[in-house]
């Protein structure tokens, strides 16, 4: 009760005297309690032992050690236990690894309180890094892990017989953890590959942050009875294209960059176009096109030519990268869209941002319905024909996409089979989680029953949407309101921007000098017979870097954790642990200097 008072209140146990000698039925798990040969309690659930019938404590110690050593690609900072039976493994872990984080996850509170009534959990409750997630949603559990030890540094301990009582819950939790792990890996790989491009683009586009409006001018202003329609580039968009003129009279059209070419060929200019991918190929989707009545949504790291796209207006969303974020903190945020990894997730998020109560999705297939890869007329589809030849026909190139190494079978809304892959299933999970998060305020629909089924989405026909009344006046008022909220530019904005850039340059110069001093101290320590003094001096260097407001900006160009680990592994052995630490510090400061130099060259 002292350690987890809110948990005690949740189950009406507000003071020690409230704890009954015998658990009431609503807190008692349906398990059979037995005495082990060792003399401590063991238990059965559904006829299966939760612990050894002979020596539960020895078994628990082995489980704790196995969990700690289970990570293959990183150091273990903590372990998450998927249910714990009577708690022996978690108790053993707390004793063996006092500095690690322990996260105990239990979906059914009865099992938790039954364990407390049978075994002394003092060792767990006195552990300084103990978290208990009782009857908690899987999204929140994953957030707990990410914000404590981190997914890469957390081990997972599960005894199948102990978690069987909530098998579906723990199965869903495992799936979500694996999805998020893949997301982390994808983000690291992307950072290694594209960080220089993001920096280059942002530096060229930085002045637009002071010159263009942000999407904040549209925040929460969508009329309640006007839906948004997200136009993605999946094959099923083809069936919607003939109806788009009529749909635009009744809804806001938000087209992703990959779908724009096909939408314009259908004779429709969408209300909004979304392009936030910084790569050149993303710009290619809109290159050579023009849409004079559309508003283009982009961000400061986009390929510079994007800002020359002929349209009614360009507005910017908050930067996804630290340099743009720094400038925005000085001149005002543009309006943040939660990143989901694809332009379609950004388009859905923009519809939510402006306050849409209903979001219809067309062409959001997240797979290959009827073995088609993209809508006809899209840049993807046209590129296949452009590069095809007699030996590599368009049909052959399309087949290679369909039957790539990562292809999986899944279910569409009409319960037929659809081919998809891990990346698209990750996007599907994003839509599923957002639909669940905002289920009380937003309803999301697919306009095709042939697309990959997203839980929490429903299917609506295009006819249902077309049966609704036209909304000319409401849409006109929406855009008029946004124009009135438009940024009033004056000399002060330009002055604030110029001051922010100058402050950035000065700060980066100072941080470079700090890192350079760190290299010098580390080198002196490596040559000294008393290197310990250098370590204490470097503590001040580390504190200065940690407290710098520019460290997040520089982190974009700093090696990823994986890359840095590989770099440090190549270092020669040192005669002492102190000198080994100094050698690693020297490399880290040098990499920091390289990262800062990249900024200094481009800003």
C-alpha cells in the first residue's frame, strides 16, 4: 500500500486493516494450491503446474538468469514478466539484479492478489525499479516498456502455463511488441540511410518556416457534418475515381502524393495534397503536375523542388526533424501531425487534426487486392511500363512485387484472401490503434471491401456517401476561416528567424568546442599513468553536452546505437578498464564533432 497506493485504492484496499485474512471470491484466482517438495507453495491452473512440484525457488532462479541473458542484440536493462504465477521468478530477478527494471504484467487481477496472499512479495515491492501493470491495455504496456528500459533493452519472461488464463491478451501484447520492435529497427535503418538528405533539404528550406502558414490555421475547424475522404494510391481507388467530382461537393478530398496523378487525370483537383517524404522519388509523384485550386501540405525536410509546385497555397506541418523543430520553437509551431510511417497515415492524421468526425478512405488497400499492385496511371504503375523491355516485361516486374520475399496472406473486409507484407501490416496496425484511440470522436471507413481489413474500421459504399447533401457553403466557410487565421507576416517574424539561426550557429560552435576539449582530455588520459583524473574531468564535459539545447539537433547526424556499437567493437584492447572507457569517450566525442561539422557546412 505504501509503494502502490493507487493500486490499493483501485481494489478498495486503502489501509492495512482492509486486507482480509482470506481473499474474497472476487479477488481469488481459480487455481489449486499445493505444497511443493521444497516446502513452499506451488499451484495448478487448469490441471497444469504453474511452478515446479519439487523446487519452485530453484526453477525461478534459472528462469531469472535465462531472462537476463536472453537478449541477442543488446544489453539487458530490465525484464517484463507476462504474468508470474505466485511470483517466484520476479522475486528471484529482483534479488539477483537490483539495478534492473522489473515490469510485472497481469491482465487478471485475481491472479495477482492470489499470489500476494500466498507468497511474501517484499523483495519485489522494495525493488527500486518495480512497475506493476495490472489490468492494463496493451498499448499502455508497450509505452511503459519504451519509456523505461526500452524495447531493445528489455527481456521478456513468460511461462505458458502461467499466462494461459489470459492467452488472447498476452498473444496480442506479443504481437504489438514485435511490431514496435520492427518499427524501431526500420527507423534506425532509415536514419542511417537518409539523415544527410534530411539535413540538406531542411537547410535549403528553412526560410519557408518563417514565410509560410502552418496547418494550424485549419485546426479543429472542420464542420461536424462534412466528412473527409483520404485518397490513397491502391488499386481500388480506380472504382472511386468516376465519382470524385460528386464526392468533392460533399466532403473534403485529401489526396496523397502517390495518388495525385490519377486523381487529376479523372478531372478532379483535391482540396488538399499531402507530401511529407523528403526523398526525391516522392517529389517525382507531383513533378510536371499542377493543381491550382489545391492546398499542398508539406514539411521543411521535403525535396526543395516541392516548394515550386503550382497550387493555390502551400502550408507546412511541424517538422519531423530536430533542426526544423528548433526553429519552430522560436517562431511558433506549424501544427503537429503524428507520424505513422506512410503518407496515407499522415493524410488520415491531417483529417483528424482539422476535426473531421468521419474519415472515409479510398484506395487504402494495404495489400494487393485481386493481385494488383497500384492504381493505373499512378507514378508507380507508369514507371513499370517505362523500365520494361522484352526480357523484363511490365507483367514480370509486377509479379516480382506480388511474390516478393515478405509476402503474407491476410483477410479483406469481405473475408476473402488478400496478399500483403509486413510493412503494410505495420501501417494497418497504426490505423487500427488510432481508430481505437479516437473511437469516441471519429468514425473511420473503407470505401472498398476488397482492401486489407483494419480492425475498428467499417465498410461504407460510395453510394452511401453520394446520397448525402452537398456542402458548398460549409466548405467555403471553412477555407474563409482559415484565410482569416493566416499568418500576418511583418519584419518581426524575419528578425526572430534570423536571430534563431544566428543563435543556432553560435551554439553549434560552442558545442563543437566542448567536444573537441573532450577529445583532448581523453587523449591526455590515455597517455597518462594516472588516467582516473581524466575521467572525472570528462564528467563535466558530458554534463555540458547533456545540458546543451542543441544536442537533439546534432543527434540526427550522430551514429545510431547499432552503428556506434559496431564502431566501438573495432577498438583495440586497453591495459585497464579506465583507459578502455577513455578510448570509447574519445571516439564518441570525435563522432559528435563530425556531426556538428555537417551542420556547420550546410547552415
